[in-house]
C-alpha cells in the first residue's frame, strides 16, 4: 500500500508544470530526490537509530556522486562532442582519456568509502535491499519517463 501512495504522489508531482527550463530541472531533480527518499524509506524499514545515521551518509554520497558524474564527466563528454574526434591529436586524446579515467577512479573510491561507511551503520541484508531498491526505483522512473514520450 505504501508503494501505491508513493507512485500516486509521483504521478501528481509529475503532472505539475514548471516555469523556466533551468528552474524546472532543479525542481524536477528535487522532486525525484524526495520520491526516492520516500521509496527507500518504505523499502528499507530503517530503525530510528539507523535512519539518523544512514540519511546523512546517503545524502552526502548522492551529492558527491552527482558532482562527479555531472560536472567532471560532463566536461569530458562535452569536449568529445564539441571537438570532432577525427581532429583530436593523439596527445589531446590521451589527456582526455586521462581525465575520464581520473573521474572514474574518483567515483570508484567514493563508492568504496560509501560501502565501508554503510557497513558501520546497516546490516548487510539492508545494504543489499538498498541496492535493489535503488535499482527498482530507477527502473520505475525510466518506465514512467518512457510512458510520457
């Protein structure tokens, strides 16, 4: 029953129109984040102690991961898109590959630290439930996005 309430809320929030593309994207990101938190909360069944420790760690990880993916990796992708690949020198291509590899390594280190931090807060079964719940949420979000197109 919790899931149906969350999905109803998602449909309601998804139907609201926004003004200005940049503001709209920010609002949508916040709404999706709020829905994700509600979904994960219902799926994980965290104790109050677990929740108090978990959410700051989760939110910090989520923000850092977003920054790496959307700021550092986006710069690399923009460089690839802005420049015809055939016009890149070998030296420029190697520098770009190094940037990409560095961002991927940073993301990997962040995930490892997050996993270590979670093990101090949650039992292993809840960490696995978290991973599954995040995948389920992303799948549902993608399905709803495709249904709107």
